[in-house]
C-alpha cells in the first residue's frame, strides 16, 4: 500500500477514534462527578451524624430513660442466669412487667454507653448513672442518620436529579419533630429508623429481581431477615412489617409473567427468611426462650395493648389511651408539616405518571400501603396509644416520601422549591427550639394555645436546663433548705448534691414566714399556683411566625 493509501485510511479512521475517545472522556467526567457527589453527600451525612450526636447529649432526661436501662439490666441478668443453669432469677423475669421488651438495640448501644460514660460524666458534670443514660443518645441519632441515607435511596427510585433527592432527604433529616425524637427517644426513634431501612431493603430486592441486574437473591433475603429481626428486637410488634412485605412481593409477583424464575415469593426464599428471622427474634427476647411460640404471640399482644393509665390531652379533651379516628386526626393535624399535607393532597394524581413503570408502581403502592394499613388495623383493634403520635413515628418517613415524590412527579421545580422552603422553615424552627426540637407543632398548630390544648408529657427534658439555672439562683439557694420539684427524678441529677431536692408531695406544711421554691416541668401551665406564690423562672420557647410561648418548666417562690 502506498503512502497516499495509508494517509487515506488514516483519514477515514481518525473520526471514529475521536468519537470513541470523546465518549470515553464524557463517561469519565460523569463517573468522576458521580464519585464526587457521593463523597460530598457522605461527608455531609457524617457531619450531620456527629453534630446531631453532640446535640443529643445536651438535652435532659425523660422518665423512660431510667426505666429502659433497668429493663435492659433485668432481662440480660436473667438471660445470663439461665445460661449458667440458674432458673430462679429467670423465673422472676416472667413476673417482670416489661419482660417482652427486646434488647437488640440496647445490646448494640451498651458498649458505646460504657465508652462514653466517663467522658460525659466529666464534660456534663453529672454522676456516672446519669452519664450512662445520656450516652445512649448519640447511638439513637447515628441510627437516624443511617435512615436518612435509606430515605435518599428510596427517593432516588423516583427522583432522577440527585440535587432534588438530596434536598428532599435534608427536609426529612431536619424535620424538628423527627430530629427531636432522635435526640431523646430510646424506643420509638430507633424503631422508626429500622422500619424505613427495612422498607428500603425490601424495595431494593424487588428492583433487583425485576431488572435482574444482580443475582444476589439469597444475600438480599438474608439481609432483609436480619434487618427485620433488628426491627422486631426494638419492639416485637415490628413483625407487622411482614404484612407490608407480603403486599410488596405479592404485587411484584403479580406484575411479572408466570413462571418459576419470575417469582419472589418462592418456598426456598420464604423458608430461608423465616428461619433466620425466627432464630434472631427468639435470641433478642430472653423471656420467650423456654416457650417461643406461645410467648412471642403473648409479647405481641402485651406490647400492642400495653396498659397506660390516665389519658392524653388532645385538643383540650382528655382522651383515653386508644387509637381512635378523633385521636389520630387530632394529632396529625398539628404534627404533620404542611409540606406533607400538601403532597398527600396530590397523591391521587401521581399514579397516572408511574403506572406504566412496574417498579415505581410497586414501590409507591408499598409506601401508600405501609402508611395506611397500620392506622386501619390499630383503630379496628383499639390498640393503645398515648403521648400523641410518638408510637406512630415510623409512619412519618413513609408520609414524607409519599408527599415529596408526589410533588416531584407533578412538577420538579415545585418539588425543589417546596423542599427548600420546608428545609429553611425547619432549620429556623431548630434554632428557635434547640435543644427541645421535640416540642414541634406544624405551621398551623403553633398558633394555638399549645400548653393548654395538648399533652406535654415529654417536655420534662427541660428539667436539666431549669435545674442548672435554679442551682445558681441566689433567690433561694442562700435562704432555703430544699427545692421541691416535680418530677423530682428529672431535676435531682442536674443540681448540686449539696442542695436538697425533694418531691412535691413532701411539701405538705412549712413554718409560717418561711419560703418554699417549687419547680414544675412537663405541665407547668396546669399547675394551680396558690395566691401566695409567684413565678420566678421558666424555660420557654417560641416557634417562628407565632407569638405563642411554649412553657416547658417553671419555678415558683411561695410564702405562707
């Protein structure tokens, strides 16, 4: 071949070579951007987890904290005794009121509690027992941070733009109600986080099965079984998620052509899943070890219908501790952020856009079913509910996803604007409420007389800040013998041991001319203050845009 022919061939090959090279460069750019985005999002999530963990130890104690720790010690001690062949202590467990509480999350958290205990005791100026109780808070929040990652992955099933999915996830993460629970709630917040993680894993299994991108069915089933066991180990009614799984996998199998290779619900997978789940659930509940079948069902009934005396103040009415439509609608009306309410309103219009996409249809129906069926069941069975919607916290992430995805499918620009607007409002709320993000009412509820219309049981976390302020208040420290507090167990750990702190019941009579200082938290606005008393301090917050003051704790100087 002559020189001219070689040059002609080279001329013909060069455009192809350039095109392939250009495509490779474009692919490399997109790959680098994808990696950079993942790194940035991962770093942001890490910063969120660290800052949230630090914030979580700045709040006070709840009445449940000491009870939960006592339950964990009682159950683990009885289990250890049984393994050593001593039945006496284990038999005593059978008469313990909270024996059906799982210890899975507590076992995970306990090493971190032991590790953090001495450092928190020094940094926060508290005793070792109080430091141990506070040390579980960062673990609760870290699990919440993991649920934020699961939320993002669920959002990406529908939202193509990473920026909008990240904004939606940030909205979920910054919601003061959920953030506040993740700071203090030992049982309900971990349950919420694991429920969302389990939902994500079940949807990922369906997606891989439909698209056949990876053959990891056995690993996926085993992973889902372990996650489900972790959920049930927090609260045994977590097994109700099996109904959601059955719905998800049943719809997925119905959407596929018939055939042995097209089904998710095969006997082999069901057997593998059930064996792993049953073993781990029994392991996490020592109270059922000697009679698993009977005790597991007894535990579900016990926790689902756990007796709670008293009532929950709801819209000014003292409602009994049962799941009723009035109770649920009353609390959701003031706790659900308006962005969720707006998104739910357009849910019926979203199905038309996703119905042709098999996986998105299955995933969205799962979110809808998971949000609704639990409410129907607990109302029909009159399950016990108290302290507003904290026991239904696990529904909130599903509602966030339903709403934000519905808005996105209606308009991506509106979705981005709604997410950023809600995020800005949430951050404003966080600044105004810290460290009491739990004391959150939505954009409508904050204009109501919150203190007198709604239950304020968990506002006792303010006792720590209140106690620190009172112990330095010269108005009573120099002159009085004792501070009378209610509840005293929330005040005592944070006041100088040299200062007497007694229960309010102990204040029956005191000599004429003497003074008594009374500190009240949880429901200070409902304390009937005698004419001889006047308020000397309070812990209060105000939500943005509202002039209503939320009073969480107050102290009174009383004379006789």
